[in-house]
C-alpha cells in the first residue's frame, strides 16, 4: 500500500471517531507496516490536518500510548460561524410573538450544528467530563454532536418520567421563559455516581433550566464541569447560574420595527 | 503541498460533510493545483476509502459536476454490528418489567449510533428524501446521525405543541405499547409541502407511532419514502405499516428465565 493511501485511510479512521485512542500497533497490523513508517504517516496526517484546520492527531506515551484525533475550530472559522449564526438568527421571519423565535431549522441543520459542536468540543476539551447532558428536546442534536466529538456518552434528561427509563429521579424548577414550575426527570441508570458532566443546550434565558439540570445531577452526586449554550439571552443580566459559555448573545427583539439584535460572544476562549 | 497531504486534506474535508458536493475547482483553488492533479488525488482517495470500507467518492459530470463522499458500511461490518447489537440488547439487566427494556445507553452511545446510522444511510441512499424525521425523544441522536450522513435537514415531531414551534399541526393516534391515545405535533414551518420524508426511529412494536408520523406528514402533503427502525419487535406480526427496515428483531422477553431473544435482520439490503 502506498503512503498516500495509508495516510488517507488513517485520516478517515481517526477523524470518524474523534478522541478515540488507537494504538500504533493497530495501524501496523492494519497496514502491515513498521512502527517507524506509521510514525512518519502520523506526521503527514498532521500536516494535512493543519492545512484544513479541522483538528490534530495527538500521540500519547507509555502504556496509554496511541494516537487520537482531537477536533479543532480555528479562530477564523469561529468568527465566520458566529457571523453566519448572527445573520440566521436576526432574520425577522423568526418572530413568533412574546419574545419567542423559531430556531428549529437552525438546530436541526446537521452541518451547522456540527460546527457549533466543534466550538464546545474545543472549549471544553480539558474539562474532564464523563458525560454530555442536555434536557429534551431542541438541544439534543447539538449535544449529541458534542458527545460524538468528545467521545463521551450522552445523557438526555426528560421532561416527564417514562416507563422505558426505569426508576427515575425528578425535580421541579421555575422556568422564567414559561413563567411556571416545570419538571425534569433522569433515569437512575443514566450516570454513575460522582461523575463529571458537561451540560449543553440550545438556548438560555434566565438559566432556570440549566440550574435545574445542575440540581438533578447533584442528586446523583455528579458535578457540572462546564455549561455551553448556543444562544444566551442578554436579559436578564443576572442568571441563575454563573459560569457558562455561549456562542452568540440574543439581545432585543423589537417586534414593531422587526429587528432582532444578535451579537457574537468574542470571549469564548 | 505534497500529494500525500493533499489526499489527507481532501479525505478530511469530504468525509466530514458526507453527501455535500464540492466542485473540483474548489480543490484546485484550495491547493493551487491543476484539475488533472485533483482527479488523480480523487483516485488515491478512493483507493484509501476502499481499504477502510467507510464509503467512496462519487464524481458527477456536467454543470452539476463535482465530488462528494457517499458513506458505506460493508456487509461484513454490518454483520459485526448486528452481532454487537444483539449481544447488548439481550443483556437481562435491561429488563424493566412489563416487556419494557432499558435501551437509552445504546441509543445515546455516539459511536454505536453512528454505525447504525450508516446502515440506514446505505439502505436509503437513493430514496429521494428531502428530510429525515423522527418523533421525540430516544431516536433523535440516531435520526440526527442519519440526517448528517445523508446531508438532509432533520425534523423532530413533538409530543406536545410548544410555543417555540409557532403554529403546529397535531394528530392523535393509538399507541399499542402504552395502550392509550397519544398525541404528536409538528411545526407548520418544519417541512415544505409535497416533500419526501425518510422516517427513522429507535423502536417499533405495532407501528402506531410510525403510522402517526405518516399521517402527520400527510397533513403537509408529504410522502414517507422510507422507514428505518433500529429495533423492530417480532410481535405483533401484523404492524400498522407495511414497509420498514429494522437492524435487529426483538423477540421474546422471558422475565422468569431472564432471557431476551434478539436476532439480526438478514434481509436489510
């Protein structure tokens, strides 16, 4: 097999399973090649990936030695993404009245969501999370993408306990957006006790829902080690949670003049 | 830039956006290379991808000329995947009583779900779908992966109409699994009229939920052009829908002897 084809094959295998560690021996066996050749191939892979900016291969040493693909989004691509996000979100056709915006088309667009997920995968790559959690429904595809990029299991917290979830833990919390008490419920089988959890959601206004997630994870002796929301509302300024990272900020929704103010978060990293 | 690195970069770009068409000119500009070199690179990419079995690059001709990555799963990998699926699903620890099984860990495992999605992407690659639809909640990560592999927007049908969905169309249907009338609701903005829709879900027993999806899509003058479910129950034999493809069949759940019967669907393709 030619080096060109080996490098292509390695890139396909490694980038399709981000953050999954493959031993060098795996590739030696797969290609029938010596370790020195594989090491050389990894350098070529990294040159290719540096060019596309999509991430890099990291090699570990010792017993845990191996190679994995760590996804990345460059500052330049982040700025383009934020600009695209602001443009999409500020389209007055999204207004539903009562400060609600239709955003399902954005959050159910696989290519766009994958790019947003890459921002969170970069931001939280060293947060030590064991799980990525979200509350149903709209943020699920985004959270699933983040979980995929970080090679972590996904946890979906339900609005209502379901038979198919087995025993569950439920909490009530106050949602400012809906101005009422809401409920969320999580299967007892969903996470191991004492786990670290990265919380991902599509939108945050007052933070009631995210603080509910924090509370329910606390019921499992779990720890929230990061919060990423695609859109955070600028109002209310005082949120129920302190630390979070948003990709953009949603400001005033002026229904009379059909103007929606959206600004990038320049302070993600 | 060396050919090795160009081929690596092309594979990364193309496989990260399956079924997205890139013009040859795009790569000529990106690499500062002649079309003949790029054509040669595409051949090398295909040799690499043939080796991994993950898919192939297809090139179009004429005005629509360009190259795209079409994902694939080999018969051999499918058989391995089905075996793994049967083994996971037949673990008696999943029994929740009343013929319910806990399956969230399976459907929220990003790497596993991506492999199941590849089966449906292969099965339905020529079905002409404009959208991939599912009903919340457990099948969403799977459907999102299928949508990503097919480069189609995702539609999530909700159990309850939400303010953030705008105007919705709702239907009632009978769910055999829950032995009661259930409701589903879809935003009027979710699909264009007269669209073709591929329906993906995690589990089907009697087909009530899928036939509900078919009905609600009919309200938009849409057409269901394919149905893929990860698990289909062998009972009842007579389903409310006729054409569907499952990856495995779930047979008897013998709670007394702690035995769950699961068999591969040998007839997917």
